[in-house]
């Protein structure tokens, strides 16, 4: 595969990998949502926790284009019924039907990623970049290292 093709598919591949990592997070809870600033944009981190037997997850989104969350008190501690990561390609390629109308599309808009967490409260974000960090579970951390 050429470097140009790999670069062209980088955002799409990142979305696919993130979707695979996050699929088992149904049943987790949203522990915390935090917002910040990065370079010339904004960012959002979503912290997921299930308990000591499963690893904590942090989803970091940068250069936000759309954010919808329930009120801060209902999001924190909300149970996750569904978690979805979608690749949103540049024009002229179509977006999934449920993403149409979230933001105004133009030829200048880059490829984007959408994160939607559904449960008693919903988090719906469209961003330029998504990164998923997985911590070691407390159970795994208590095991001796085998070198």
C-alpha cells in the first residue's frame, strides 16, 4: 500500500480501530466529561469506567465541530447502552443519514469523526481527531510482571 493511500485512509482506519476498542464498553459508566483548549481549537475528554475488573478508557476528541451533552449532573455516572464511532468523509462523499445536519458541510471541511454515547444521558460529538486511551485494569495491575 502506498503512503498516499495510507494517509488517505488514516482517519477512517482510526475510526474503525476506535470502534473496535469501544464496542466492549457497553455497560460502562461515563465517569467524567471535561473540556479544554488545544492549539487553536478546543478539546473534550470522556472518561469511562466499569469497575476494577475492566480497564478504564479515556476518549480524547480535539478540534470540536459539534457537541451535545445532557446536563452535567445526568451525564456523570450515566450508564452506556450504546457507543458508536463513525467516520465522516469529506465532500463529495455522503455522510450517514443520522449525521446529516449536525454541522454545515463545505468543501473546506476535513474528514471528521463522530462519537455518540447513548444511555440515560447522551453525548454526541463531531471532531477532527479522536484518540482512545486504555488503562490497565486494577486486577491486571496487581499481577506480577513477567519479564
